[in-house]
């Protein structure tokens, strides 16, 4: 059953009392209530020229009747009129209480049971009163509204809320756009801000923190409160972690030195002897005109104190030999001891 209205529907009836109207046929120039359709409802008005009745009626093709389903307004204190004998006109109408229209300002009001929404012409806006909701989905899943104090976007179904963009980014700011809270770039970074200052940012290799970082609990399985010393180290120290210890320690950096010697090659020269010798071939690097050579390009011999190029040099080539020398891992008092590793690059002084 549907509520249907149609143009130029008017019949006569001689019905008496307060019962169902029996329709007597269309008046000249009009169509009958058959235009409404069997079983459907419509708005109607009936009058004998003195009394009147406006309501919702249900049309039945068999017997051609219109039942008084709901009385909206009447000359009988808005109750069904008790009709006397005589002919009455009955026709389809649109009751004023059911009409929606633009007011004198061009505004349009959608009236709800408790809350309204208004198309405000001057503001070019559809304005929802407090607690009036914009609802989407067959199950009223997505609801957007303001309750007078706060604004809400609710997903009350079983799904999720997606914020999607094919543009540059999703950005959360204050109402004037002057302070950013978060920015999310689909193919790049995401960052978080505090009072207009960048504090946290994702990168392709990890994350970057701007400012102090306060951590509780564990980081990669390490209990911060237990394994990080509560006091700061002194100049020249680094934080170390012993695999057998329950807490990290501040330790002094080992002394490190760099020895370097340069040679100007002659045509085809391959062997270069290092003055002062080579202590550990594993710590030696060889550069040809500033470019570091791979192990396939050069042979380093601590026994002979030489570096040998796989291919002869060109006259004037600059050959640079460097060796890093420093304290071994462990053994020095106050230094990095055997079995410990530098936990993070925190150096004081």
C-alpha cells in the first residue's frame, strides 16, 4: 500500500453517517478515484457546501469505496462528520498540514518529530538543528550530528569508517586552518603536531621524533625502566648493554686513530709499500683518486706492508691508504668491555 496523489480526481457520494464513502462516479471534466489504485491511500476532502472533512482515505476498487482511514481536520471538531442525506463532492487534495514549501525568505523547512532541518537560501546551506541527524545506509549505519555541545560522526553498524583521498593529503587542523594536528600523505609521510609544532613523523626507513621522548614499558623486548640507567653519562661515554646484565651502563669510548699515506703513481705501477707498516689488513682501506677500491681491485698484505692493485695505475694517479687503529673490544678499565655492545649513539661532551 502506498500513499498516492493524482490530479483532477473528483467524484460525488450520497453516503450518510460516519462510515466508508461509497463513490458514485467522476464529475464532468474529472477522473475517478481509480487513478489512486486499488488498496492505496490518498489525501481527500469531502463537503456538502456546509460541513467539510479532510483526511487520509483508502481506496477499494471493488464497490468503489474510500475508507476514512485518518481524519486530519473537519467541521466536527476534527472528528468524522456524521453526514446527512444529499449529494457531497469528494476529491483528492493536499492538506496544508502535509505541504512543504518555500517561505517568504526562500527557505525550506523539513519538519521532524523532534528536530528540524532547514535549507537556508541566504546561507546556501542545509542546516541541521541540534540532535537532527544526517543518516546513511539501510541500517542507519553512518550518523552525523551535533548534540548542542559536541559534533559526532558515528559508525553504528559492523563496518569501518574510511577517509580516502586521491589528492595530496588528509589534514586535520583547527577551524581556521592555522594549526595542524595531523597530516597523512598517501604515498609519503604521516606526521603529528602539538600546538603548531611538528613532534612525530614517519619515514620510509622508520620514524623521527622531534623533542623529548618519554618511554615506559619495553622497547623491542628491553624493559626501559630496568635496562636504561637513571643518571646521565659523562663526557666521552656511550651507553652499553651487556647480554648477561640486567641493566645498561655508561662506558668510555675506546681511543681510535687514523693513519694515512698517499702515493703518486707512475705509469703501470701496481705495488705500493706503506711506510711504518700495516698492523691489521682488515682495518685498511685503499682509494684511487678518491674512490674506494673493492677487495677484487686490490690486495693488502700486512706481512709485506704493501697494497697491490689488480690493474696498473696511470701516471699521476693518487693512491691513498688508510688504517683505523684503536683499543680492542675489552680489557681497558672504564672502556667498552668484552661481551658488551654500544646500545645507542648517545655521546656526552
